C-alpha cells in the first residue's frame, strides 16, 4: 500500500514542484507563517496553471 502511494506521488505531485524550480526559479519561500506560505504557494501554483492554460490554448 505504501508503495502505491509513493508511486502515485511521482506522477501527481513532484513534476509540479520540479517545474516550479526549473522553469520559474521558485526554490525558496520569502515569507514565514502558515497562512503567508499558503498564499505564496497559491500564487506560484496559479502561475504554473496559467502557463499550462496558455500553452494549451496556443495549439
């Protein structure tokens, strides 16, 4: 069961963080506190989704 969870994680979650690091240069958070971190990650993930959306609409 644990192997299944880790197997899905590689497909679902980790590529997004790799994209954030490699393409957007997002390697560290610039704020402290859970609420502020959630806000900053929300903006970063929103940027990823907007890039995906524009790439999808361009073709």
